[in-house]
C-alpha cells in the first residue's frame, strides 16, 4: 500500500474532466527523455483502454534509445507534423501536460498548446510549476513523473487498466529518471510500485538492457571519444565538464539519444561531486548536469541556464556560442563551492 500524497480535490476535478472528455492529447517537454515518453505512453495506453481517443504529441522526435516502447510509433512529433499536431490540440477535449512545469518547455509548440481551448492537466515533479493548467498535480519530492502518474491512475481507480504495455512505459520512465534507481530513489513507495509493475508482467532486466545498455557502434565511439578526449576536470571545484561541438557530433553521425547517460560517467571518480555536459545543438547549447549527495545542480541550471530539475539531475539551455556557455559555467563555479562536501575522498597519487 503506497501513501496518499495527491490532494483529493485534484483527483475529483481530474475525474470530472475525464468523464466528459473523449478526444485527449498528451504532451511532454522538448527533447523528451525516458520519463517524459514513458509517462506519456503509459497514460496513452490506459486512456485508450477506457475508450478514449488519445494521442501523444511531442515537441520533437522521440530518441532512438526509446523506440522500443510499445506505442511509440503512434507518437506525433510536432517538428514533423506541425499542422496535424496543432489540429489535434485545437480539437481536444482535454490536454495532459506531463513532465514539464511551464509552457516554454515545449519550445515551438508553445503557442499551439496555450492556444488550445481544451482544459489542461499538469502532472509533474519539477519545482515551481507555473499556473497554466486547470488542474495541477505537482510533487517535486516524487522521483519521476512516471511514478507520480502511477499514483494518479491508482487514485482514479484505473489500476486494473494498467496492462503490461502501460507498465513497461511507466517502469522505463521511473528507471531512466533515477539512473536505474541510483539517485532520487530512497523512497520506500518506489519499490512498492516496482513490485506492482512486475506483477503486471514487465521484464525489468530486458527494459534496462534496451533503455540503458543498447548503443550503436557510432554511439560507443562517440562516448569513448568524449571521455578520452573531451572530459575536463576542474579539481578546485570538484567538477568535470564534457563539451561536444556540432562538428564532433557530426563526425560520429550523432543521433538524438546517442550520448544519453554520458554526463553521469565522470561521477564514477570519487572526488568528482558534479558533472556537466555541454552539447552544441542547431539553435542552442544543451546543458546537462548530474551530482552526488546534496550538491544542487538544479539551482545552477535555474540560476544561469533557464532550466532546473532535481538536486542531483538537472538541465537547461544557453543561447550563444559553445565557448560563451563554457566561459559562463567556469565563471560561476566558485559561487557554488559552499555546497561541496568537506570530506574529500582521495584516490591515486
């Protein structure tokens, strides 16, 4: 039995909206990760099972590392089908906004989302949600939106509608947003939910292999190059930085998802407390950060990179050159030294 954290009034309001809605759109944030896609497809399966006409509209493409998820071929990427995606949003009776806390996180889809006349429901676990939805279910203390979605479905008395396919999607979101349950994963209820998903028939070992341990040759070579040639240690701030420019990405035939998990790898070094990965995308610099213990990378992303997230896993974007982004990062590092642990773990010479 998992604890109740969701306000009963929110559950009642959501149930009323569901009862009078037939055409439902589910959307998530730009550059969707495992939690965004897992929660979206998990909800999609459940809504279809109760007779709703549901569609998942993502701001851009689903990464290839998540193409194994059941239902992924039905996803409508807005960057490719803008007119159709806008039509779905305009004609929807209800819109679910999953795994993001403000409209700008859907990027070029923002005007279509906010312009939709449908009532909107937010289910999210990021800090400080903006007030753009009719029902807001926000719990930053929960490890993933997929975990929170499971709780919502249970409160809606839809647990029996979670079949194996929905369970696979929800579990994948929970697993990927906790680094395979290595951070933000000390909540006892998390393992109660995992047990319930196992009873639904998921093969967690298979899902781990597909989501976290399946890479192409090009991806393996890119990650090896990044670690060997591009990782920079900043020992005075107990940090590691990896920077990849557009030319380097092109050289290794980069596809979205190829560097998933790269930012975590420097944390294997005992004296590295936080890690940063800067990737040059076509219109911005993508910033990803991970940390150990109580070091708050979400604060750094919020303060300087227009983003946020969780204490140990956060991200953002930078408008400017890659060098300008790196310069800013190095400049502000001393401001956060106060959060470093005192007990440095020494290794080597």
